[in-house]
């Protein structure tokens, strides 16, 4: 794996092997070596990102780059545990840097508060210095823009976020190979095989034809939650903001139902978004709730590690979490 600006892969020392002993026993020394040499870019430091960062830093990646031009606001204190009361008004990345470093001194942490590095060709230059990109809590347009840049530069892409009691993870790992148990082998002689999966971009995934799924498959992925998230994206694209008031419920409901009808979802499973779900999201979508961030961010961090280790199947490719029930589902959107 080519690692940012490094020219020579870093070898795990005996001291590091002792620190990461449990992970090495789980994934093997080669997987841990890949993590140790990985450079990861995280954009936007809010609740979901904080949880993901905690996981990947504790696991022992080599280098973390965090970009966020925003300042800490009072509402950030509830979901992002890197911030304190006295940090309000400071740059997010400056307030969090030392606390991120304290999680694991073996990880190099770099922070950027200048948002211009995310514009135009500067974004490409930044992405070229890392191995994997993760962007959280952003609009659909911004997610697509960063995803397309990652595809041009052949870098794996993760995104995630929360909307009130709902959360999601989407990933585009390009052509990803990993080791999986061979189900055709015998129990006495377990075997593993290399599996390859072709991931689509976010734009391609959103063109998923639900008519190709059986009634049972459609029901299992709880499409109401996924389409509510997609409706929030569409609402934000049209209004330049997230829904924040009860009066936004009608518009959000109509957008969700239009998306469902246009995608060809099995009408025996879902024809309309439940009204109570829409009304709840109309007033909570713009807010972070710590338990939701903990679940979604924790899974996001763990899945990033899975993709680096290449020892287990990562998400393929859209995970939707419903905080009302505590359940999450994965939909294979436009993956063969």
C-alpha cells in the first residue's frame, strides 16, 4: 500500500507489537502492518467522526489528517467528546488535536482548519497524500464531489452521518479484495478464499433499481429508513438547509414518497413513509444525539479498519440505522 508522502513502509517494532497484541492475534501481523502504514483523511469533526476517529486511532493507523474549518459551537458539546465547555469559539481541530493524540501517541495526527484545502484542485492534492478518505455530516452534493475525486485518484471512500435518531454509512471501496471463509469447505479443514467486490460511486448507487429485489429482500432492509435519509438529502439540496420545523414535514414526506415511487420499491412492502417518522425527523434531523453517533461512528471506524485489514467483508454498501428500534440494515445498492 502506498502511504501518503512516505516512501518506505514503517515496520512494526517489538514495542508496538506488544501494544497491538490482541489485534495481531485477531487479524494477523500483515493486517496490522497495513493499518500501521495507513494514512486516513477525515473531514468534519462532529459526533460521528469523533467515534470513528477514536476507533481507528486506538487500532494503530499510521497517520490521521483531520480537516474542519468550523469553530466549536455549544451544540457540539453534547455529541463530540473531544470538546469541552472552554473550547466554544475555538477551531474544532485545534481544540481536539491534543485529545486525539492522547488516545495513541504512536499515531501521527495532523489538523487543518483552512477550508480552502477542500476546494478545486487543492482537494485532489490533499487526497493524493492519504490512502483512504472519510467525510461525515455533509450534503449529498459534497459527498458526491469528494467521492468523485476519490474515484479519479483511486482512493477508497467512506461517508457517514446522523439525522436525529437516524444514521447512515456509505462506502465506495472501488475494487476491494478481502479474505473470506470458504463455505464449501469441510468443518474439519477450514479454508479461506480471496473475494473481490466492485463498488459503485454514490451517484451510481442512488440509481439502484429496487424492482430487481424480491419482496423478502426489500422487507429485510427496512427501506423506509433508507428513503427517509435520501429524502433529507433531497430536502437539503432544494432548500439549502436541513428540515428544522414541523411545517417541513409535508415537504419531506412528499419527497420521500416520490423517491419511493420513482425507485420501483415493491408496493407490497412500502408505498409511503410513515407519517410519525417524518414528523419526528422534521424537528430533529439537524440535531446530534450521542447514542446515535456512538453506534454509527463506532461502526464506521470498525468498517474502515476492516477495509484496511482485508480480512473480513466490509459494508456493501449502504448502512442505515434506526435509533427508534436500535436496528440497522445494509442494502447492496447497484452492486452485482
